[in-house]
C-alpha cells in the first residue's frame, strides 16, 4: 500500500514539475502571442503578475490554475497548463471582442473549454432572447461553503485512503474468477 502511495506521489510531483502553467514564464516570448496582444490592445500577464497568484480558494480575484480547477474542473485546467499559448490567445481574443476585464474573459474561456456547445448555446440565448446568465465571477464551491467542503474532503480522504484499503486487506485482497485457481490480483 505504501508503495502505491509513494509511486502516486512521485508521479504527481513529476507531472507538476513538467507543467509550465505554475511557472511564471515570459508570456510574450513568441511572435504569435505578441501579435495577438497587439491586435487586442491588451498585454499578457507578466511574470510579476503571475507570481502574485494567491492560490487562495476564498479570493474571488485569484486567477491561478487552482481557481480554474475549482470552478470548472480538470478539462480546462489541462488546456491552460499544457496548451498555454492557445489558452492565452483565446482569453485575449475574448477580451478584445467583448470588451471585458481579464477575470471575466478567463472564466468565460474556462467555461468554453469545459463545455463548448453549452457555452455557445448560452451565449446565443443571452444575445437572442435576453436571458440573464449566471455571473462567472461569483463565488462558487469552496468559497460559498468552506465548512462543508472541509468535512466532505476529510470524509473522502478517510473513505478512500484509510477505510477501503483496510477493509480490502482484512478480506484478503481482490480476487478474480478469471485468473484461475489463485484468483488473487493483489
């Protein structure tokens, strides 16, 4: 069990060190990003602004990758981390077309990358029918219910990392009838 946890931890740390989204790179290094920034009249976030990310789940103005993960899930987070150029260009283009600030544009693009069809449909309903859409900058999840989130996270940790492994070990591990007479997987 400890070997599995150690390997999982090593994998997560290795993947995190390879990700450029948590590092403060010079965002204007490529000519394509420069062109998009000049065309939109905006500038990409500088290294100093990225170093100022709070990674605080209670900060409504936090634009860190943690905020993306908590608001819309892992899909847009992976696009943000592994296709940073595409993500930045989409945010800048939305800022240029809609005339909004960066938090609104970034959170709209997060929603777009999470569900492109639903996002386009909701924007069409807003434009054609005048439907009010929920505020993308409003507090969500942990920001609205921190005590519940803490207890839910504690319960899930206990269940999956303490109770289930202990109970499976007490019962003798996993057994499969397709493996023959021994049938033991672990």
